[in-house]
C-alpha cells in the first residue's frame, strides 16, 4: 500500500471523519435490517444483518484506533501510536471470520428446514437501501484512501466493499425466494455471503500483518527516497535504507556517504537539507540519516547492516 503524502494532522482529520461516517452507516443498516428480518424471516437478510452488526462493532473500534493512532509520541511510545490502526484491522478480520461461521451455520439449518419468506417486498426494499448506502460509504472511503494510507480505513473499506457484493447476492436470493417461491435461493445466498466475507477477512488480515511485521515500503517509494536523498551531489551512496509504516506515520533510516573533508557543520547542513527534501514528499516521515566518510567507512550496524545492504541497491533499480 502506498504511503500518505499528507501531514499526520491532515491524515487524522480525514480518517476521523470517514470512520465516523462508517459508524453512522452501520448503525442505520443494523436497525433497518433487524426490522425487515423480524418481519420476513429471511436467512439471507439475517446473515446480512449479523454482518452489519459486526460492521458496527468494527467501525467503532476503527474510529477509536484512528484517534489513538494520530496521538503524538509520548514518553512510553517514542515511535507514536500508529500501529493501533493495524490492531483494529486484526479485530475486523476476526469479527468477519466469526460472522461468516455464524452465517454458514444458520444457512445449513435453513437448507434442512426451509421456511417461506414473509413480507418479501419489505426485505427486498431494505436490501436495496442497504446496497445504496454501502456503495456511498465505499465511495467516501475510496476518496480518503487516495489521500491517505490508513490501514484501518483500508480494512474498513475492504469489509464494506465485500458487504456491497454480499448485499447484491443477498438481494438476489431474497428476491428469488419472495417472488419465485424458491426458498433454497435464500439460504444459498447466505452461504455465498459467508464466502465473500472470508475472502475479505484474509485481505484485511494480510494488510494488518504487513504493518505489524514492519514490512518495507513499496519499491517505488524506496527508490523515491533514495532519489531525494542523493539529489545533492555531495551526498552519495545511500545504503542500509530501512523503512516501515505505522498508521499515519512512516519511519525511515539510512546511511549516506559524504566527502570526508567536509567540516562537521557542513556535513550537518547536507544531511538536514536531504531530510527536508524527503519531508516535502513524505510529510509524515520520521527520518534518521547516518553520515559515513566516503571511501573510509568501516562496516558497522551488526546483523541489520548485513541484511539491508542488498536492499539499498534493489530500491534504486
């Protein structure tokens, strides 16, 4: 996932608004689906309502995590609180897995003992409204993701995008059961919904795990960091570049080669100028640059140096 090119404050404001919109949307969907399910007895609608209920819980957790992730570093968390977003995404994935399991269990029961739908027209109407609201929310989340790199919003969007697809499937199953009298379609639609939810959960889990395991930024962004750092001809041979993302923040550190004849003050100016160039492109970055004397540097850095030297050349290709 690409990193945010906004400041942490700008990212926090956008993600906070869209997560509150997500909470409001989920609350409305749970309410209208519960009313329609009580009236119709639709298994597919029950599956969709259960999913929306978990969406509400996940969206509340995401809203809290986004607010926590934007909090500045403190004495106990010197690197900030950004990984709170990844933990929220893991919670989302777990809730989705649980939702899918419950849906499948309910669908199996209805396969064994199918029940005709009551007030099918109301159920179809509610699913149409649900589909439209979900699509509008996904559009809003997509706009925010084009500007930020929030893994929590990405997880929320993946969940609601699968909801949109599952709503269409549930709508087809309910319509077939209500108007064609084929009750098996309703339970079959619920099983398809569960499959879509599982697929979505795997993607959410993968994104959260990448951030928690400090996965490197994409190669094109690493190459951009190297290009910006070495724009000054006095600064060459960017190596041991290490990057990771943490919610709205990214952290990067690197070694660079400088003319050994430069004074300490001049070397400091070169390094600070490189930091400023990088910050213009990555305003949420925490940057550490270590200067080595060109041609005279000795190997240092321990095991991390051995594992990252080859990565520096990969980033420049």
